């Protein structure tokens, strides 16, 4: 894809002022995890899990911040990492872009993946040990 192709496919809000962009609801941004930055980081996480022979693949979705909900085998990733213009807005507003470099993003993804693995393991153990089949033991 050439630079002119990318510009033709860029959302209108890319050229908006910060003030204008702040009025747009997150749900109307139209961003996805498919951007080069996030998709590369997520694929690296999955490759690292493969290399350690872990079958676990956390679900990843865009949200307003980094987190892993208790009992959910997945990771919420801040929406501002889905597009460079949103990362610039985050930098302008918060003075940093948490997870905005490849190394920083991977550190946070690994951290959140460990939460997702642990919460999934705890849930699996609860289901297993509360199973009617084990009540006779």
C-alpha cells in the first residue's frame, strides 16, 4: 500500500484538532486491532506463548485502558494504540502513551496475559474441583 493509498483510507478525524477529536465517541472511531502496531505485538505474544508450549491464547479487544477482567481469559488494550493520531492525542493529553513503544507494549501484554492465564486457571480449578464427579472423593 502506497502513502497515497493510506491517506485515501484514513478516517476524517485524523486531521481534526484535539478538541474536535475529543468530542467523538470511542465507538465511532472505527479502529481495530488490525493496525500494524497492535497486530504485530499481539502476534508476538502468541508466538512467545507457542515457544513456551502454552496453548492459551487470550482474547484481545480495544478498550479505554489496559486491564484483564477477573474471570475473563483476555486482555483489554487501550484504543489509542490502534492509530498514530490517537496515540498523539493521548500524548498531548496525558504526557505519555502507556504501551506506545514495541518493548513497552510487549511488557504490558505479557503482564496482562499472566493475569488472564491465572484467572483462567483459577476458574478451571474451581469448575474441576466443584464437579459432581469429584464429590465422592
